[in-house]
């Protein structure tokens, strides 16, 4: 049980999984991500089924701008790396480094989100690809937009953690929280890799 | 099917077949099949029923023995032997069901492809269920393909000869006829139970189906996919004619539009009715002989119809009510009502409509 | 760590139930909510059968009838069967694995309240122009923005909200069963009800997420002008059917597997024998769940996906018969050689076996893709799935109700009234549904609000309607039984009134809030039976008597769910003709309530409270006295 972990000699090597609560959070979150995967898979399937349905509107090859998307990809991949560095810091009980790397992650995430908003603005205003233009447009904005909403939620979540625990140091209570948040961040990153491949690379290829 | 007869000899289930066939209305029920596809479906349903009856008998026998024989006697507190399981038994009831399923899997696969081959046969290819190879050229020439479009809540039938019929589809008997299924608004499903299975009419997609009637006759058709409040009333008729009668019918239906108009100089009721038909705007939705809009069912052969609005007797009184208060006859249909039409006009209109016939 | 000892008796009863995170109290809430929705949907069924009693009857219009079928199906599956099953899962699973509570008590309460408010949202549709009318399958384009009414929005948002509740509960059960088992309770010693709960929860996680995605697509189409299902703009209407059935078929197993689990508990208990072929049963459950995701196209054989897809899915569907058959025979051989006591629970459980077979064999018949062109969308299908749902799930739930009732409420249900319920239900059910197989074959499509005279359907429909009334009588007797037993039934004070075999029977009746004074040490499958034969009849404790740490109640699950309800209603208001309050404002208010509650919950550290060892001892002594 939670109270049975002896912390008089400092934190155990894996503070996020040291308590039953921590283990429960860990497993529960993995299961949740499993469900999220299936949900994204459904939206991917929808997009693949409908991407040809452009109804005389712009096609994917007309609008997609690979250089911009490539920069976004790099930013998000880097943010995933910085969150890994934060977790290493946590395992070494280095609170300062944990906070630092997490803040870098948040900043990179925000940059990604800004570029995505810019991208959507470009498509809809300059290319006339509105949400209601065609089934292709609807499914594209829904899939990529849902990912963007996940990024936004992740930013809010991590920022809340960072503000709330800014002075507390690493404890058995907050270690699982940081760990789970970074897991979520990786998930977002993996989804983006699939979006980059399936939506953008395949989209300009046809 | 000879296998069916073989099985019948071994099982007293022939009685069951008879019993089932006694249910329902001829020309509607699938238990009295009237074409090769329906016969195939019926035979294979019975095959699966026999196999399943076997399973049911085994389970029920074991069940009743168990619940009768192994009841706890009053006062008997001894603990029965705790059996973990039995490899042999468990293997038995894994393997035997697999074998039974294989029996059903074979016709499942062959039947699926048999149904999927919708090439029409033409007049020479009568009586088979698509198993025989047909001469390609002949198919090109004579096979009948009819486009079926489902609307809320009526059916449109477009023939290759270029004319349209509403609500009642005519086919030549003893021929495999192909139907191309479309939908105008929502999903419908085209089903003539006595002749075969159903296939859905899906917007944006074209599906194919074949049917064949062994004999000339009137077969009842239904919409089998929920399509709105009047889904239950979206019935139609499939009318199979001898090939010669069918050809004659096609010729009548393909005449020029003028042929369907009443003679100009005549001062008959029908002529007045035609005027009402045009003035009241009926023609804005209903075409006759290809003249007029096709938003609603074509009325070219309205006088020949077996039913009104898909389900009513085609009497003058019913027609009167249908034109005046269509929402009460068929909820949510798209026809505007004419509650205030003069009786005189109504009479003439009914006279005109009931006289629209291509069968002399 | 925990220092605030709060006695529940100090708070008002209502507040206690609104804030409870105790799995046993949540089970009671699930049971109540599920029963209410069950009765509601049952009354709808009666209305439908009255309409179909005579040919061309005019009791209700086609529109109303379509609303009735839609709400009947939707409520029965999502808001009646699911919560009733969740009631037993909540009550039984922690007890059967020897845990003090579920892994996330807060999430457990959250799941209940979200489900409940989702159901409420769906039910509100009757006050805003009528319920959804496109069938529980909600096929587009009948439900699209062009053809569907406002009721469809209530369907979409109501299910979206209640689905979130079901999903988080599913995650909770998975973690509970994997992480919270008592010492010695290995996976292969788990009672079968826990196994089926685990597998069902996994199915929920993987099936409700596609549904959430699909419902989101319909919502985006209807409210925000998406074009997913608009064929003119490149949309595809069959896409929804795929998504729906990828969810919809596993949903059947989500409901029926726990029923299998209940049967696997009740039959051994009253046959006084261990479950025959336990290992095979576990693997059969896993195989059924796995195959359940591979067969969705068998609902779409007539849609035109092509002969190859149809053949493959037909064979896969048939394959499910094999593990199901294994289960049937294992139950039969559990009874075989046993010493069977027939009470209401056992009557329901044992008659489940042959009845379920009747539903199963028509399932195999339906799996034959070409012949399905005959059965599809007719009353044959209606008969088939009611055999599965009533003959399977409802009989299972009744068995579970009579079996666990004394543990849940401290008294038995009356046996005589129970038997009466069973026989009325059983006879009425066969009368209603057996004949519907034939109705389908003679040409009666499903979901028709009427049929014509002279089509040979009148007599059979009349018989079917009479059967429905008999089932209605059965439910009334059941309700009377609850009231009667609450006043007249003797209190149960022994721990194991049935002489049953699993861990939930090793703790006090009624169960204390901490479940077990001492976490038990499990030494075998059927641990209570094992200790009776090999030990002194009592479970060995795995820990000394000590203070027990419990989580505090919280009002946030209620407020989060309320916020989701407001949000959902706000989104529906976008499609209202005259919404009075701006819909966006309502949606935002709902969002603020949701995220505000989440935020408040997360910043408030709550370490729970301790029950002092003295009180635990006191309660143990009281039982002996």
C-alpha cells in the first residue's frame, strides 16, 4: 500500500512505480492509450476512406506544404526527446533538471501548435479548403485537428503540473503524475509520425 | 438438390418442411419458394436447420438427463466428486462442431459467389441457377437488366429500352433478370421474398442482384431497410410475364408520349382529367409516357396497378383520399395534398388516371 | 498520512450517495438506474407489441413507432443491460479478488455519474420534439442532417456522454483485476466472473472508442457541417455502418460474456461441483472476445461489400460457434454428476444453457452469408438476438440478482415469487420470440410499424403480443418481490448462505465498507470451498488486524458528469430552431464545470481516512454475537 514504502533513505530508483497507486496509474494509463490508439485508428480509417472524396475542391496534392510539416515534425520529435531527458532527471532525483526539460517540452509543443494553426489558416484562406468543402477536407481537419487538440490538452496538463509542483521536489505522489504525462506526450508524438506518413507523405505522393 | 433428398430420407424432418411451408401467403412467403434462387436459399436453410437440430437434440438430451438425474436428495450433504475436466470430452466437443461447421461452410462460400454472379441469362438460359455456362453473345442481346431506384417511399424501375415504370416491375418469367440497385435519398433494401434474397439500395453505390421466377405471376416485394415513418408501406409488386407478353408490354411502354394522351378533340372525362393533371401541377412530379418530371412515380400504366400508394386497393374512393390527404395515407411521403379540389375535377382526374393502361 | 477520520453517519443520506466512491454503493446505484431504464424500455416494447397486435393497427403512427424501436434498443443495450451488468461487476469483482475497493474509486464514481447523465440526456429527447427515429443502429443518411430530426442529436450526444462513463469504468476494472488481487489469487485462480469482467472491459476499451469516433463524425456532420456522410461531396454512407458494427458486434459480447460469467458462478455453486474445464472456459472466453472483433461485416452481408469479404466474414463468424459450444458443454458437465439444488437463481442459470443454444444455432444459420440475404433485416433476426439477449443476458442477470441479493442487501428475495417470475418470463419469452423466426421467413421485415391484412401474419403477431404481456407480468412480480422481501424477508447474517465457493462469501453480511477485516490469503481456485475441505472453513488472513485506509467521498464525479451533460445539451441546442439561450454559451458553461471540477479535484491532495482497528474488531465481534 501507499504508506508502506519506506522513504526515509531517499526515493527508490523508480519513484513512479514504487506505490500501488503509482502502478495502478501506470497500467490504467497504458490501457487508456490503447483505447486512444483505436480511436485514432478509426479517424485514420475514415481519412483513408474519404481522402479521394474531394468533390471538385482542392486535393491533398494541391494544398500540402511538406517543408512546413517537416519543421513541425522535427519540433515535436525534439519535444519528445526533451521529455525523455526530464524522465531521466526524475529517476536520478534531479528535480531542477526535471522541471527544466519539462518546460522546454512545453515550449516546443506550443511552437508546434502555433505552426499547425498557421497551416490550417493557410489551407482554408489561401487554398479555399474549408472544413465543409468536401469529405476529404472534413476528414483531414478532423484527424489532424484532433491531434492538435491532444497537444493543447497535453500542454495544459503539463503546465498545471509544473506550476503546482514548482517547489515540492520529487515525491511519491507527483512522480507517477509526471511519468504519465510524459507517456501521453510520447503517444501524441507517435500519432504525429503516423499522420506525417499517412496523411502528408502519401498525400503529396498521389 | 440430390443431397437434400438423401438427408430427408434419414431424418423425419420432412414434416417440419411441410409445416413451415404451410405458413404465410403464397407469392410472399420465402417458405414457398417460386424461383431457383429462393429454392437454393430454402434448401440451404433446411440443411442448416437439420445440422442445428442435431446440436439441439444433443444439448437438450444432456441437459434434461442432468437436471433430472443429478438433483440433490433431501438430507444428502455429501460433497460430490470434484471433476476438473476431461481432455477426451473437451476435444470431442471442439472437433465435432468444427466438422459440422465445415458442412455449412461449403455451401456458404459457393452460394456467396453464385449470388454475386448477376449476369442476366436471356430467354434461352431458363430454369438454372447460374450454374451452367452461357453463350456470351446471347447475354449481350437478350438479357434483361433493370435499374431499381429506391425513394421515400416508392420504387422506380428504369428499363434499358428507355422507359420508366413506378411501383410495379415487370420481368420475363423463366429468365435470370439482373437488377441494378440505387437509392435516391436514404438506404432501402429490395426484397422479393418468394423469389430470393434482398440486397440494399445504398446512396452513392450501385449494387447488383439477380432474380428468376419459375412461372408467370404476381410476387410481393418489400423494402427491408428502415427508411422512415412509412417504411412498412413501401411495398411493390414484381410481375413475371411469359416472354412474349413481356416483349409486348415493353413495346407498349416504349411508345411515344403522344400515344398516352387522350385524343385532342374528344370532350371525354379523361380529357378533362388530363387537363386537371396538368393544371394542378401533378405533371410537375409525375410523368406519363416519359412526359413530365420524374420526381414522383411514373404513372404510365397506372390503370394496371395492383395497388395504390404501394398497399391500398386501387379503388376510386382510395384514390380520392390519397390525392386529397396523402399524409394520412402514407406518413412523411413527399406528395402535396389537394384537400380542396372540386369534386368534378377529382372525378375527371380519377377517370383519367384509372384509364392509363398499356394492357388491352 | 491520513489523519481525518470522517464518520459517514454525520452527513446526510443524500449527500452520502451523491459523493460515495464505495464500489458497493455504486453497485446499488447502477442497479437502481439500470432497473429504471429497463422498465422504461420494457414499456416501450409493450407499446410496440400493442401496435403490432392487429394488422393495420393505428395505436401509434409510423413516426412514433420508429422512435419507440430506436429508444427501446438503445436504452436496453446502453442504459439497462450495461449498468445492470456493471452493478454486479462493481459489487462482486473486488470481493471475489479479495480487494478493499477498485483501483480508482474516484473514477468508478465518475463512470457511474457520467453514464447516468448520458442516459438522462438521451431521455430528454421526448421533451424536445420526439426521440431519435433511425433505429439503434442510427444508419446514415436516415440520421444525417438532411433526413434526421433533432432526436438524432440527443442519440449522438447522449451515447457519447454515457459512452465515456462506460469507457472509464472499463479501464478501472482492468486495472483492478490485474493489480488489486489478494495474495495467492493468481490469474488462473480468478473466478470466471472476474475473467469475463476483465475480457469485457478490454472489449469496452477497444469497442467504445471507435463508437466515440463514429458518433463524433455524425455530430460533426449534423452540427458543424462536416461532409463525412454526404455522398454529393465525396462522403460515404457505408463508412458509418463499418464503424458502428466494429463497435456493435463486440458490444454483444460485452453484454453476454459477463452473463456467461454469472452462469459459471451460479451453476457450480448449486451443483456443489467445481466448474468443469476451468482452463478451457478461460481460453474460450478469450477466443470469443478475439473473434468478436473479426466478424462485424456479418451485419452487412446485403450492403454489397463483395463475395470475397462476405465469405471470409461468414467463416469467421461460424468459428465463434466452437468456443461457445465448449462453454455450453462445460456447463452441462458441471451439472452432470453434481447434487443440484433448484432455487430461482439455479433455475435461471440452468435454463440459460438450452435457451442460449437456441439463440446460438440461429446465429450459425445467420452466418451463412448467402442465406442471410433471406434472413437479414427480418423478424428472424429480431427473434435471434432476443434469444441471445433475453434467453442469455436477462436470464444471466436474473440468476445473478437472486444469487448475490442476500450479500448485497442482507436478505433473500422471496423464492415463491422468484419462481413465478422465472416461469412467467420463460413462457412469455418463448411465446413472444419463437414465432418471430417464422414471421421473418414468411416475409415480415423488421422495424415495420404495421403489416397488411391477408399476408398471413395476423395470428402469429397476436401470439407474440400475448407473450409480451406475460413477460410484463413477470417483471411486475419481480418488482413486487423486491418490496415484499424488503419487509418480510428474514435478515441474512451468515457469511455464506448458499454454501457457495468463491471469496465474496467469506466476508461478513452485510459487507462492511472495507470489505475484508484482513486481506485473505488465497490457496486455490474456489478458495472458500477449499478451506472448508482442506482447512478449518475460514480464510487464512494475509495481514494482521490493523487500521484500514479508505478513500474519501467526493462530489466532483457528480459535477464533472453534470458539466458533460450541460455541454452535450449545449451542442444539441445548435440544431434547435429557437434555443432562447445561445448554444455556445451553454456549451462553454458545461466545459467550465467539467474542467473546473477536474482542476479542483487535482489540486486538492486527498489522502483518504483511516478506520481504526478498534472499530474493525468491534464489527467482527458484533457478527459473532
